[in-house]
C-alpha cells in the first residue's frame, strides 16, 4: 500500500510530545543523567515506570486487544525524539519498539502473552542480537536442541535490564527468562553508558518457542528499530543545535556575542539546514512504517543513511562551539556525542544503509 507521506505532526502528536517533554524536564535533567551513569545502575527505573506504566507508552505499538494503546510508529517516533533530546537512560527503543515488533510478527499464544506483558511496562524485553545487526544477518550464534539454547551473543543493547530475552536461532525464535538457569548476562564496556551493551551466554537454557522461523520477526523488528532510531537522532541533533545557538548568543568575545561572527553563523545555519532535513526523513520513515507503505524499506534506508552523520556532526559542532566548557565532564555534551556516535553504528551503519538503498532502487555501483 503506497500513500502520500504526511510529514507534519498532528495535534495529538504534539500533545504527546508536550506531555513527554514535561515529564522528562521534571525527572531527567542533565545533572541526573550525568550522576546516574557513574553508578552501577545506569537505567532510570523510576522514569521508566512513569513513561511505561503511568503514561502507557510501552504499549504504543501494541494493538488494544493485546493490552496496548493501538497507536502507530508516528507516535512512537515522537516519544523517541523527546527521549533523544534528553539522552534518557531507559530501554524504550529496545523493549517498546524492537522486542515488541518481533513479537508482533509471531502468531502464538506465548508471543501474545509476552506482548501484553511488554505493553504493560512491567516486563522489559530484548531481542538478543548485536545492536549493530542488520536485518539480513544469520542466526548461528545460538543453537537450539531439545528446547534448550546454547551459544553466546555479544553487544546486545539493554540486555542487563531485560526480564525476557527473545533469541533467534536457525530453529526459530525463542523466549528465555533472563534469570533462568543457564543464562548469563555480562556487562561489556560501552561507549554510550546511557544504553549499555552486554554479552549474553546460554548454556542449556530452557526456551519457549515463539515462531518457527526467526527471520521474518527479526527483519520486522530491526527495520522498525532502524526507522525509529532516526527520530532519536533527530532529537539529539535538535537539542544540540538549540543549546549551541543559545550559548553562542550568551557567550561574549570582543564585546560581542560569539554567535554574531560570520563564520559561526554559517556553521550554525548549515547545521540548522541539516537538522531540518533530518526531521523530514525521520517523519517520512515513521509515516511509511505506520501506513505499511510499499516504500518503507526505502524510507528507512534513506533516513538512516542521512541522519546518522548529521547527529554526529551536530555533537561535534556543539562541542567545538561551546569552547572550554564543552570539554568538561560536568557539561552534558559528551553524553550526546557518545549517544550520536553509538547510534551511528547501531542497526547498520550509514554506508550499509546506502548499499541497501542501492539494491532497493537498482542503482548499484559499477
């Protein structure tokens, strides 16, 4: 089904944005995030409870008959945009989007029960693939024999916070309780500490079947994750641009605001243009996913190929234009730089998405 994309925000989406932004302003300021990443518990579980349980945002993509809100990817994109603006340390992308989308592709009672649990926000899920994975990867890291799983997967985002692990194998997609016997989750050194990575090891762990073929569920989950990750990258870039413009208006040199110098004006104008374009590709990807457009794969590939470098450049420009204060550990810019860098290799690099786009539109390199 192909329809004309709607890149504008509806009144309902703007109301959702306002509610999420107000909540984050009260419970997820930069000082709190900076303090939290220095602890052994990087996740803000109180914030997650407010977002997922009180506001019902964990179930946005889940149909009402399964206990969700019955909303679409457009609303989820708005939430991720605001979470990106705050670099919020909550597993929304991994649980409410990627794991949820994988379950939506399964037609079993076990999958529907897990879907309702994830929609409530009281259970967190993680698709057990490397966070750098693209939809076309194989599933040979873990093998299933007699209902038990054996193997090891590294670089799994938010695995440490998950209550249930969704594990793709050559035999199908399986669910495993994170606390079950034979499951070990070891934290790995993560560049972005607001979204920690972990290695997950299975040694004869009891598994529950969700689908006979893992590939369709994983592809759906990773495509939706990549498409909505762009909205998070938009939130990062938008906050960095806004904050940098504010700072260059206040910071004076030679009795003038540094933002009045022509060279800095040009740099900020270019960054504004790239951020506006990022908003367009992010909204297009979210709308294509929401409407089931025939061009959804193309929209996601275009969005990821464009947005990832913009978010990184916005962070680098913000760091430079803040001068000395931007280099300090007390300023939050380093949180945004690390998230932008980590996002740029998550769910496929920009180069990988350009290659996929070339295949999709039959414009391969000679």
